[in-house]
C-alpha cells in the first residue's frame, strides 16, 4: 500500500511539474528538499509533525516569514503525514481510535480559529509566532522528561473505561492544538500526544502513530480551508502563499517516501527511544532560536510566560494521570465501581 500511494503521488507530481514547467524551482528551493529528507522521516517516526521541523528551520535559518513557513508546513504535511497515516493503518500499527475521532473534531475548529483570528494578530511581530512554537515544545519536553524518570512506569495501550469526560478533554486539546497549528503549522499532534501520554498514560508507541494520523488530517483540513474553501467564500482572500507553493513542489516527492519510512522505522522501537529523539530535537531548536531570534525584554518575558503556562498545563495532565492509574488499579481490583 505504501508503494502504491507513493507511486500515485509521484505520477500526479510529475504531471504537475511538467505541465507547469516548474523544474526551475529546484534551483532556488533545493535547501527545502534537503531539509524535508530528515524532516519527513522525523515526522513519521515521532509526535513531531513535519511542520515541527520545517517551521523552525525555515524561520530561524532561512529567514522565511512565519506565515509562509506555516502555509508550507500545512501543505507538505497534507502529503507526508497522510501518506504516513496510510502506512500506519496498512501495516496495522496500533492507534487510539477514539482519540482520533474527538481530537480531530476539536482540531478542525481550532485550526480555523487560529488561521482566521489568532495568527493575524501575531503578524505584526513574526518573532511571537517563532517563540510561541519553541516555548510550547520546550514545556512539553520538560514534562515528558519528568514523567519518564521512571523507566518502568505503568502504561496502557488504550483509554480504559472511556467516558464523556474523556471526550471533553480530547476535544479541548484538539481546539487548543488546532489554534497553535493555525499559527505555526504544527500543534495538534503534540497537544494530543501529551494528553494521551501524560493524562491517559498511553504508551508512546501508540500515542506517536495516533498523533501522526491526527496531524495529517488536521493539516489537510487547514489546507482545504485556507487554500480552497476560504477563497471560494471570500474572493479577496489570498489563499496559500505563492512561495509556500514553490517550496511544496520541490518537497512532495521526498515526504511521500520519508514520512512512511519514519512510521515503519518507529514501529518496534521502545517508548524511551521515541522520547529521546524528541528531547534532542526540541533542545536543538530552542537553543538555536535563542541565538538566532533577536531577543528583547518583552519577547523573553512572553516566551517565559508561554513556557510556564505550557508547563502548568502539562503538569496538570501528568498529575491527572497519576490519579487515573490509581483509580484504574482500584477498579481492576474490585475496590471501586467504574464510573
């Protein structure tokens, strides 16, 4: 199935490149092709969507405006992450299907809010979007590291005794994650991954492919809204940035192979291996951001505030996870009745 999908995408891509005489785009966009070789693999192998690599690289190292980097991230994940999702289902990698449904619904609402209302407010100072991205990810890394101090901690493979309160949590995480996605091109994946791992104590080997599928669907929704439906409803709307399209054309044939390869690679890896990849990539991104982005007292205070809010949010998820494990133990031992 993976090879069939890749072949179909390559065939359509070749027709588009030839009919539009777009081969010259490689001369100016080759560095994005190289970036997405690694980015798409990491996207398929971890809870970091392709945008979590593309956005910081583009905005920090190549000084691409955040809106363009965001548009490209959404567009390229529609190809790479969806291809990875097909691979995940084709080779029967376990996912939390109820989380997929409810977080997807929340994410669809959140990403439209982010694109239409929140991102424009940050357009006056592009550094805000960059530091929002880096600070949220750093907070998550701290929370994940804290909980993984206990290497043999108890984990689950599904949300046991699923109820209405879990639906509310998943939709809420979807909305917040979708808003962040509307700003930076990535966010729903990490928020849902965090909720599954910290709050529901789902093993990373299940939470990771679940977040990959979620990000693929959310990116497709955002692409369809900003690139198609919104311009149809409002002819004055700009759609996806022209430069984002140029980058997209030179990366499509790479991500449709790289992301599924990452999904296959991570299939039998331990949850601690997945976590280690996240620690390293997040640390590199944050340190690079501090040096490359011109810092001001306001920006440092803003970043610290976002980091502390994120840390508090993730800490509450982890604390709720401790209580949930204790409750599940009592239920399984027959000491309490399931709610």
